[in-house]
């Protein structure tokens, strides 16, 4: 329900909805991530579907599609366990890796590809972290956070309001914060605020 200006409600049109409307998709959806003008749907079998704007690659459908009004499968990541979306970027946790797609204008994809837009999901390569050490992750408006099993947090992206929690106002492509062990991240897709629980 709500705004559907780019087809982000996955209903095949661009008409806003004032009441909840059922999406036509086979099987059961077990997760959803809402971005600025895009939506990700996690299917019970580990496939992710995207709809809405792909102008910045945020749903990972390549350069030929500016968006989709219907849920389209996003390929190339294996079985996905978790999804999260910011304003114009998306994160995916598969059974073996973390994948990223979309805008990296502020370094919000935690990769040193400043200002590069990724139109397909890319494996996030860290030299000193591996998938087996990741507990969770979350995206906010133009920033991202990765929570590791040991309670440390990697924060990256826009930091003009201090939302990365590193004591600066400088955008970062990756800052590891060594807090007392963090157990949970509290964020919202359109927020410029983060809570570390």
C-alpha cells in the first residue's frame, strides 16, 4: 500500500494504493526490504524478486531495465537468506557471500568503488572478513552496517549526520567500530540514524 510511482508495489502498474493489495507471486514471501523507490521480496526458496526503480541498479536487473512494475527474479547470488535496502542500494546475504548492487555515491556498499554504480549484484570482497563471521547487516538511506559475530560493526557510506558512529562527519567506504559487543542493529531504510543494541 502507498506510493507506486515507479511500480515498487510489484502490482504491474504505477497507481498508488490506499489499502493493502495482494501481489501475484507463486509460493511464500518470507522477507521484504523497501528502498526509496524499489522493493525486494525474499521467496521461501532463497530467490529474491525486485520491482520498482532500477535507475541506479538498486534491484540488480542490469543496464537494460530502468525498472520493473512486476516482481522479477534477481540472479547470480545463489540462495539468499537476508535482504536490506537503502535509498538507492541493496544488500543480500547468501549462503556463501554478501552481495551488493546500486548506488555507491557515498561508499554505502562498503567497497572502495567510490561513486561507481553497480547494476548487477556483485560479491562484496573483503580481505579480512568472511561470510562465516557475519551475524547480520542493515542498510539505511545512504549508509550500511555489517554486524559480525564477535560484536564489532563495519559501517560505511554517508556520514553527514554522524550516522556511522565513528566520531566524524566524513563519508566512509568502511570503518570498523570496536564497541562493547553489539548484539543487534536498529535502523530504517529512509533513516539517517542508527542504533547499536
